[in-house]
C-alpha cells in the first residue's frame, strides 16, 4: 500500500543474531560475523515514488513489481538486504518535488526510483540534483532529465519521450502516407512524443495536416474524432497511455474510424489495455522497445517468473521496472552493497550492459537507454513483434547533455 514501509523479517532476525553473538563475545577478530561492519549490516533503502491511484495506477504497480522481481532474483549477490519505502505521487506535478523531498530528507532513502508522469518527474529531478541521491527513472520520458538537466546520479531505463515515436515517423513515411494528423495529451510526454514522430516523418517527405491536443488527463475525445473524420488524413498518429489509451481506442472504434483511417502510435497506446478494449485495438501498429513476441531465453524466463509471482502477464512497464532493478543490481554488486561508494556505483551503472527481456540495453553518455525499437501489431491479446523498426536507437541526439564532472 502507498506510504507503507515494508519490513523484511529475515533481516530483523539477522540483526538479532548479530546482537546475540556480540553479547556472547563471538565477534572477536577473525570471527565469521566480525566481517560485517556496523554500517554494512543496515538495509539499503529504496524509495519507490510511483502512481498507485488514478490514470497511471496500473503502470506504477507493474513497475514496482518488475523492480522487486529483479532484486529478488539477485538475492545475496547485492551484498545488502533491501528495504522499500513506497509513496503515491498521484501523477500530480505540483506534488512532485515535495514528495521526492519526503523520501530523501524524512525517509533518507539511498536510491529513489520513479516515476511515470513527466510533469512529476521534473519535480523529482530538482530534488535529486540538489541532494545527489542516486536516481533511476523507470518510465517518465521527459527529455530534460537526460538532456539539459542530466547529472551523474540520474539514470533512465525506459526511454526519452521522442524515442519510441521517432521510428514510427519513418515507418509511416516509408509507406507513402503523406498527410497525417497528430493527437495527444498536451503535457511533456505528449508534446515530446509528437515531436519525435514529426522529426523522422518530415524528413521522409511527410506533411502534418493538423496537430490536435487535449489537456492531461482529459478523455473527452468525441469532438476531436469528429474533426479527424472531416479532415480525412492518410493516417493518424497518437500518444495516450493507461486508462486514457483504453478510452481512446474504444471511442475510435465507436466513431466508425477503425478500418477507415490507419491509426499509429507509440506502444503505450496498446500496452496493458488489450483485455479492456476487446477488438478495438486489433491490427493497430505501434513502435516500442518491447513486445510480447520477443523469443529469447531471457524474455521467456522473465515472463514466466513474473506470471508465477504476480499472477499477471508483464508489459513494457514491468520490463522497465525490472531493468531498473538490474541496473541497480549492477551498481550494488560493484561496491559489494556499500552504497556510500557512490562514485564507484555510478561508474559501474554507466558501463553496464543489461541482459533485458527487451534485448541488449546499454547507457548513453547522458544515461539514457540505447536499445532496439520494434514494430508491433495487435493480434488478439498480444502486441506481437513483426520486425525491428530501428536498431540500437540513441535518441534524442547527443549534445543536449553537458554531464557535470
């Protein structure tokens, strides 16, 4: 539950054992337990600042599940036990900085993991830049976090907002669909997603007929769908996610546009909503760094473990949380659990090559992921991978991040 502190009973018993051993004089030099320095016996605190209510609630749960699964799989190799502090950010940007500050100053977390909403993320970035606390972004793609506001202690395991949309612009242009309408929520993620699509679509000779917007998290689409029908574009590109995406897909079909106008989007349009929308998403193509049909040993093992542990099928949000856990583990192993060695931990994370369910993932100089972007098509209840839209995409272009020493 949000705001609860999760206690590890096993860890408590371990501390009791150490105290008993000390009382019995068993911690003399050379004794087996004496190698545990007092500071090292404490748990590492990980703050999970995610949405647990509202439009993005299911995304927050999937990310937390994925992170914990990765950490649990690493076990004792991390060198320290982990304690979680969870906090609901409610996808409310004005609360971002205050809630991040709660985790850093009140709860004194060693690592802050979050969040989903790009507006909230900007508040988190402010706090972690000021405090220097290690920070991993498992979803929010606001480009400034690994661009103008990049810092050595900030890493991202998801995407920059324009990154999943950029290859879709090329796909649409290559198919000869020249006149396109875009539609998205008007906030950071929506604006940067549309910009990424336009970047490659315009290079391919396409033309944007009109950009349509609505405020986040508004889901009143009817008037906009009527306008799209009157414009008669060759195709439509959209950015929506979570509950908003489900509502859009349902309304798109109800308006009679499904099958009449080709609809494209980033993969968030169809992630985690296929059960809810019936056949409204059937045949829709998206681009993303993950898909259900990636046939690798790593992905098969991950999907099986996630399903067994949580009785749910994983989606891209679970993968991003999982990879955040793997990146955290790479740093922990390098310092044998001693998070006070922050520079060494950061150095290890910077050069880590993550064996992800999505495929190989590495960090750019800005600490943004470099990974393949897949073309996917909804077939039944699957976001089935049909090909690789772009290999090892590093986006946005380098140069915006001036990494401090």
